[in-house]
């Protein structure tokens, strides 16, 4: 997948109260070449869920929320994030894994 295309839509989300960690951006840059095209759509879908408040209210042991979406059989994409006091969303990390993340 083209990193320039991914960075473009990340910039669009940054204009609407999203802050992406360096770890998130580095993981995308290092792994996006092996992504399938529909994985980018899943990433956009997860970010839209966050923006629209469609995420579980459960918090992990690091104080982060998690949104998850299936990719292919037994594989999932998850985004871990926190909501800031000023209304911004801090997108901490993205994980792609087998079974439950």
C-alpha cells in the first residue's frame, strides 16, 4: 500500500481532533507495504468509529480504549487510543494480529 496515500488521510484526521503517536506512524510506515488495499479501508473505518463515539467504554490496563475490526479469517486490526480532556483523541498504537487482540 502506498504510504503517501495513508499519510494523506491521517493528515485529514489530524485536522479533526486526532493526534497520532510516533509509534503509530512508525508502525504504519514500516508495515504498510505488506498491507492489502482493504486494510486501509478498515483503518479508516476504525478511525471513523472513534470520531463518532462508537467504541466500547472499557479501558485496558494502560488507560486506553480499543476499537477492533476483522480483516480476514482469524485476523484483526485494533487501534488503542485515549480521549484527551480537550476533546482530542490520542491514537497510541495499531495492532494487527491473529485471533483476539
